[in-house]
């Protein structure tokens, strides 16, 4: 996933963007503070922030306003997904909670050797490889 600069993200959170897109890009910036790369996909009335396998955050408008929603990784006793929710205004809190879920998923589904090698090469000091 390509890492966006803070300038690009700020431009995407400008008042001219749809509210869902603004919230998605704001979350993306907060996730970057935790060292988590993500991609934003904007649709009509909804936006998605793709983070990792089984971790896609839906930015949606509900009766109480815009919110983030993601799967907790649990299934209820009635065999239904258990979702986590956070108001879009609390994007820092959402990013912290998503970072915890990301670390859980990363432990159970680590990077492949090839990707890990590429990431290590990209993080070498002085390397100009864009991530």
C-alpha cells in the first residue's frame, strides 16, 4: 500500500470533499501515526479504509451521524459477525482501537518472506524506495 504524505491527506480532507471521504482520510492520517499504511476507497455515501486482511473500516452515515465500523474478528453465538463502532468525530480513538486490532491480525497473519524482505529494503536508511 502506498503511503501518503501528510500534505496529500490534508488535501483530501478539505471541506470540498464528501463527509465520508474526509473522515476516511482523517482516519488514514491517524493510522499513519501508528505506523499503519492504508488505502482509502471513496464511493457514493460511503468510504472504505483498507488496512489488512480482515480489517476494512467502513465509513458510513448512520442515524447518529458518520461513524467507523470494522469487524472485531469474533462471531456471535448466533453465528453473526461482531462489529466495533466509533463516531467519525473520534478518529483518534478509532485509530487507536484499529491499531490494536491490526496488531492482533498481524500476529496471526504475518507478512510473507518476500514482502518482509521488500519492507526491510525500503526501510534501509538512505534508500529512496517509495512505500
